[in-house]
């Protein structure tokens, strides 16, 4: 058996030996957004450290546990803290949680992150709905022998971010008076923030925001046939745009301030996903 798939099925068995909850929607919470877990009517929680072979997040602001429960009547599994490539894990471990949540039953994946704004019209605290991504800098998680149990060797990437889910996000934001920008997100490896020259390059490539996560998870989830949407909280202006040095603390604080609107948008959207898309 493929070692990556063997590890994945081992994690699945470890969870299923403790929890039989079958989610419909999977949610990944980015830096500073982990407090959203309080919005869930919790049925069960499981620390990453309790799952045999599961990679454990080491980043401040990432609690490191799965929450199983309900948002409205929609059954969700929420990843409170993600694993990043810059923590030293192989890329197969970084995308293992997304694959695992699909195996647990989730058909929709909601990816969230904190990002740096590249688009000159963006400001700290803005929300951006992902319409596409650029993944030229982080390793592709599908490199290596294809795991046929998960998906095809050459998955199409034309419409990674589901059009119907995007429409629901946009409509929900409008109904609640929340400005939701649209744009292209680029993932770099981190952990260093990008240089001004790198930001200029990304701007030329068409990126509107940049971060250190999300795209590899979207690729792996798309490979498995999940429906995907993404919300990025622009927590600072990227290097060369912002006059100030970039810090992780700044990212966390901006996400904290934006959290009430983020919770409102995510909660109402997930309820609609459950009503209309499953």
C-alpha cells in the first residue's frame, strides 16, 4: 500500500474508533480565526495529538483540534488550526487533514486564511473570496505515485473554487452589509514574509493576496472531488505596500478585529450550504 494512503487510512481508523459523527461540511480556520469554534454546537472534540500519526500544528493562534458539531442544522467538522509546510512537515502531511475530512464524509470544504493584501484597493480587515489561485512556489501535493483511491492522475483545475458556493458567499455578504472582495490568492512556502520584489512579481502575475497555506489543501481536495470555497481575511498590506515591518502578531490582531463579521458571514453561508448544496 502507498505509504501516504496507509497513513491517511490509519488516521481515519484512529478517529472512527472514537467518533462516529459524519460531517457534511469541513471548515479550516486560519491564523487568528480559531475562535470561530465557539459558534459550533459541539458534539465532540478531538485533539490532533490524540490521532495516531496525525501532524500537530505548532503555530501560535492554532489550537490544534477537530471540532464535530452543527452550524444551524448543517453537520460540520471544523479544523481549529492547520498544519503548514513551513513547520517542516512533508507536503503529504500538510494536506492529510483535508483528505481525512473528505474520508469522514464531508462533501464541501471551506478554507479560510489570513493573508497579505497585494491588490492596491485592499485594506487591512477586508475579506476576499477566492476565485482562483496561483501555486508556483509550494510543492504540489499530488507529486509522486497517484493514489487511485483518492482521484485521477491528472485532475482538472479549471474550477477549483465552486461557482455555486461563491454565489452563496457573495449573496450572504450582501445581505449582511459585509463587503466581500474577490480575487486570486497565491501561496508561498513561508515562514519568512515575502520580500517587496516578490510582491511586485506576484502583482504582475495577477495575485490579489498572498499567504502560506490554503492552495495545496485546495489541490488535494479538488483531486478527491470536494466542492471548495475560500475566504481570506486581509490582515496586513504586503511588503513594499505597507510602510511598517510585518509581524505575526499584527496578523492575529487584525483577524481578531475582523472576527465578528467573519463569524456572521461563515455561519450563515455554511447554513445555506447545508440547505442548498448537499
